[in-house]
C-alpha cells in the first residue's frame, strides 16, 4: 500500500521530523501558541465581563463542539441529536458556520427547509450538505453569526430548538446545553494549543460541558480507553455525563446512482481511498475493519475543495474493477466532478451511523432535558 504522508507541518508538530529547521519551527509554534492562549483568555474575559455581548435565541440552543481542531465526530452527533429529537415529536433546526465554504456572503444562507435543498457545498460547506442529505426537511442555516442565522431560520419554519454544530468556543451565542466530542484516537491534539498543537482550548475547558462523548471508541484498545475514561472523569463538572460512541458503517452510497449497496462488496477487494477530512486515518482503519485491502490512499487538506487534484490522483491510480472510497463529506465536495471518468461509476461514499454504546440511559436523560426545555419555552 502506498500511503500519502500527512502535511509537513503536522509531521513537525508531532515530532516525526527532526533537525534544526524542524526544531526551529516547533519553537516558533510554541511562542505563537502563547499569543493564542492570551487571546483566548482575553476573549473569554470580555464575554464574562459583558464587554462583548452574548445573544440568546428565542428557542433552546444545544451546542455540539470540541476542544481540538479537526474531525472528532461533531456532525454525526448533531445528526443523531436531530433524529432522536424528531422521534420525540420535536422540530430541531441546525446552525453551522460553513467552515471552508468557497463562497462567503454576509447574509445567512438557507441550506434546507421543508421544500428541499437550496444551496451547494460551495455556498454552505460540506458538513451542511451532508446534514441536508441525511436529514431531509430539517431547517439548516449557515453563517459566521449563528445568532443572525437562528433569527433568519425562525422566519422559514416552525422550530422547537436549535442545534449548533461546532460552537463550543462561539461565546457570542448563549446555549442551554454544551456537548463536547473527544476523539479517542487523538483526544488531546498533541497536548499543545494552536498552532504548536491541535488544541483549541486547554482540557480544563471540559468543565463547561454538560456531556462529553468519547467517539470512535472501537478504534483503540480497552486499556487506553479505560485510561481516557479516568482522565476525562477528573475534568467533568458535577452532574455532567460521560458517554461513549462508535461510528458504525451502514452502507456504501454509489455516487453515480445514489443507490445504497451492501458493505460486503468491498470485503477482500483492493480499493483506492481519497479523503480530505480531519482524521483520515480513522476512515482508513474502518475500511480495513470491513475487509478492504487499501491499495493507495490520497489525503488532501481538511475540507479541501480541490476536486480536480483528487480526481487526477484517482484516475492515475485506478484500475478497472477497483472501487474508490470516500467519506460522505468528501463526496459532497468532490462528487459532482469528473462524472465522465470511468472511475466515477465505481466510486462510493461510506455511510456511517453514530451510535451511543455506553451511557445510553444518560443519553435518554439528556434528551428528556432538551424536551422539557422545548416544552417550557
């Protein structure tokens, strides 16, 4: 298997590159992280003292976030939240900032309402489009100012509560519940704040969380998982929940036909993997668990919209009969390109389900709290 290496800066920050220039880069990054930490403290103080205003929407707001940069399972958790609340007869709406969308507008973007989808990945970002694909009819809006997006969505349909994706550090919008995801394959982002590491905030920030969800727990051994449980429990606020989850493969979605196909079709097959997500190694590990033989893999930058580069790589390595695998987020950005390519007919997005496998009773209690908040509004 030919493996694409991580970006050079990530190799340096993780200590995989040594030498004078690598040491100098790490030293500069550590100095920069001091400035980042000071800026974060100043910003929190400004909100705490009321110098910067926090706005509250007219409906309860549930925030899903993390303390590290990169993919930790936030969007799949928002998807589960939306479905579980719908099952209770509630109407959630979803707020996103539209991270790394191509076309930015000052006004909020309506991604989806009861009539259908009104935006593209370029307008709204891949996460918004993935949510729209999996949650038909749910109100979804995008914009840097999540308060403005929420007010905008209230004009487009009936809403019982808001789900804010990636908002743990977005203090401008008040929230009623904070849920934080921690990816067990890299929970502490190298132990350093940005840009020296991948931490957005120090782990002590977890005390603001009402619930912490450990994600991708099937990808680590029991000893490591138990150690992480102990570490996280020490940072939990009194009364907060600690839950665990797995990303369980459901099916393969054909990009050409949109048909859902069984997972067994890649068991024992040589495949290509093309991915531009925050944690591509977890994606590859999942494919290995399904019995696929990864022949070559392509790692683009997280949320990369460079579909041309991805398809050039695919066409260079693809052989007839060889499936090409992407995540559904990748397919949102790259799936509309190269429809004339012979490889396109054999390109699939791996559909995953987010399953809480430990702390199910606590999850239901959390849903009870959200339901009560909605009824009391």
